[in-house]
């Protein structure tokens, strides 16, 4: 049974009441930017004094910590826990902890981690806050590197307090509600000059692979010098590429993806509780979703934990939406780039053990130096080989490029005219087939991906165009057709299904937290002023039905491709940046109030999930002029997780 929603915390009402009525995004009722101070006094067992201690703040902004009046330091990670070593500052059992949190002065803008059109620029600390005391000899930074071919896992760790220590591990593996125990493993650890040690544990006697179909999860507890030291989970999986296909444990798979910007209007920030993510991801799984792309953000650990359990492929992203210039080029920002690269290192270390973490992107719609992006990718691939990597999502827009370091490509086109989705905004013209062609089931992207002629495109006609750049726009010069790509790597199309739905004014009362739907109030007043308020529900349902029909054609068109990755959908659970909601099929409240016009979309997605092979009928049009039915079958194509 899916857990019920956790109750929203009471509104703190800190800061100045905000009278604004934003129409481009939700309005923060008490917009606050600055410093928030938190203080707590704890009493420790006197026997703990002198032992290693760490204070961890799971999710926050820029923090500065004081222990008993002494400044410990600062941390600025937007995606990973802030961890402070405090043993040198704890000299008596009574400990005063003071934390200052700032939501200004970030080293980077933060993408959807801080933008007002998604979760807001909240301030505070969310998730767990822990003070841990360790034994004199302990290990941390434990990473699990599965080797399915050898049926073993190698653990690497930082050993503290000694160069050698005894190590013991035991645990179990869960698959389809069945548990199998792992025999106790014991060995001796020996650290190198940097303090790093490793151990390889055989799993032959209890070997299960992790995938979306059978998410077998290993759970280990380990001891150092016979003292309980820690716990970790991992999965035995190989998420790879084979030509233009993704594979999971050697079998082809198709990504049925969802765009997620961590939109939680009741709180303004992402939940850190496992139960809430079970509720959310279970709804997504029921729709057939098996892939989450987090737009310029990274979710909390609880999201990865639940994805491990349910079998969902996760793709976090650096919180960046702009230009990555090379040293010496215009726009090069060394401080920001160093921050982002280091943040990526922390994301890989903090969440890398999760088998659901299969892909990683450098950002959204990036511009700048392809060579420098390649250097960053090489850095990450050398650091952690457990994931697939890409330069970013829809980079260079009308000038798409594939880098040697890319494991896969994400974009909306392969040239100006070779389009990879069915609809576009006018700033991205030409428009897509859903907007310009008669409804049919004949559209396929095969000729786009494998063009019959690729050398006839004209680069001589140069024009200045306006492109989306971050949450704003900028002008760039681009050729009329801007060349083109012929790829030999998997393709994922970018944010399909951006169809607007008229607001459902009944949702206004659901915004009970700090973010208010005052944009809906403005739109309702405009409609009433024109004497059409009585038609609001009709507008909502009719626009929703049209959007769902278009969305369904996008999905089926994607599924009819010979080889593809394929479709991370934009805002399947609702998106309120423009105030209208692109693809509000499960509601902005993650399924709490879905809309009945979503049935066709849910049905086709569910079929793609439920069957390894799905027949796709390709017909010239859906009905003849008299509405008597479809014409004769032209041909059929088989597509799915198995070979054609």
C-alpha cells in the first residue's frame, strides 16, 4: 500500500509578508533572503570526549557552524549533506551548537534548486541532523563497486586511527519480497599512505542482479576491530550502452522518463522522508515511468533509496544552466566552475552506491567550450565508472554536438530541421509534427536519426536568433540548417510533451504552505471580468484532453523508432512556471488530484511498462472522412525492451 502524504509543517511566517501576485510562478507568501540562525544545546556522555565526532546537516544552503562559541567552518553544498568534524571543539559534555544558514551569495545560481519557478529559494535545514561519535579506529567514505561478471563487490574506504584493522561484514539481499542471507565475511584491512583501504567480498552464494524488473538490493553492516561501524546498500547491475541502445545487465531497455524539478508547492522544498518518496515514485511507476531526470538538481538520499527498492533509473544533474567557457575565453568563471566540479564529486560519492543512480548530466542547455565540457566528463569518468555520463541536456540547442566523452546524447534536434520531438515553442521553430501534421500513427524518427542525405545542408545562411538561456533569453548567430549529427550512441529526446493545460482553479485551496497560487487567482479574475468564469472547468478539461492526446502521440511516435533511449517527458506531474502547467496529468501535488483526461497517456505508458514487447500499428490516419474507422494496416513494428 502506498503511504499517505506526510503532513506539511506549519508555516513559520518568518520574514516580511509578501503582497506580490506573481503570474509567472507561485508567490512566496513570506519571501526571505538572508541569514537564519539555529541554536541547540546537547549533553554528551563524558566518555565520548576525545573520540572522533561529526555533525551532519542533511539538506541545507550555505552554513557556518560554531561549537561552544568557536567557529568550526563553513560549507556551501546545495546537493549533499554538510559534514563537520567537531571533536577538537568538544571539550566538555555540555555542547552548544549554533548554525547560521544563508540563502544568498551562492557560488552558482543553482538552477531548479533555488529558482522561484520550482521549489523556491528556501532557507533552513531539512532532513536529518545528527551528531555521531565514532570509535578510535573507524572507516568512512565507503564506496561499493559491484563486478557482476565476477559476482563480487569491492568496498573502498578511508581508514582512520590505524594503518591496519580487522574487518567483518554480513547482511542480506532482498528480491521480490524474498530474503537471502550473505555469509559473514572477515578479513584484515591495510591502508595505503593516504589512508585508503579496500576489500573484495564474494557474492557467489547469494547472487542477484538489480534492474527495473527485479530490483534486488544488498544490505551490509560492517565492523572495524569488532566495533559496529556502518551500513551500506548496493545493487549488482551493469547499466551500459550497446551501440545506440541502453542495456541493463546485457538486455536492451527503453527509458520511459519523467522530468523533475523538485516541485513541492506545499513546502517549497523537496521531502527527505522515505515514505513520501515511496508515495511519489510508486505513482510514477504505476504510470509506467522507469526513469527520472532531475533538471539542474539532485534529489535527497530518500529518493535514491526508494528508486533502489522500486527499480527506477535516476539521472541527477549539476545545478547549472548557462555557459561553461574554457580558461581564457569570454565568460570563464573559475570560481563557479571549480565549485560545480567539486559538487559533482560530492554527488558521486554521496549517492554513488545506489544502484538506481545510473546516469549523470553536467547541466541543462549549456553553452561554451565543447572541449572543456569533455575535460570535465573525463574527470568524472576517471573518478567513478559506475554511471553513464553526458555533457548536458539539449546543449548548444540548434547547434547540437556529440563529444567523444559522451556516453549518450540528449537533445531536441540533430540539426535545425531534424527534429526529435513533436512540438516546439516559436523561439525553437520550426514546429513539430504534432503541431503541423494531420493526426496519424505514421510518424517515426528513423529518418531523422538516420538521414538519407547528411551532406546537403546549407551553412551559408546565417541569422541571429533568440534562444532560451537559463530562465531568460539571449541572441546567438546560427546557420539556416546548422549542420547536423549522425549518432552512433543512444539518444534521449529532451522534455517532450510541453503542452499547456488551462488552470484548474479548484487547486487554489490546496496551496496551504508558503507558496501560494496567486497566479491562478489573477487568471480567474481575468476570466470573470470577461463573463466566462462559468466555462472555467470546460476550458480546463478540453485543453487537458487535447494535451493528453498530443502527449499520447508523442509517446507512441517515440516508441516506433528502430533504436532509441527514449523520452524523458516534461512535467508529467505538473509544472507551474508559466502558471498554466505543462502536462498536468498527475497534478502538481504528485498524483493527489490527477485529471480524468490523462487516461490515454497513463494507458499507453502502462502498456510500455507491462510488456517487454509492444506491437505498434502504423496507420496513415486514425479515421476516414465519414468516421467509420481506420484504413487497412500498412505495416507493424515491434518495439520494447527486447530486440525487434
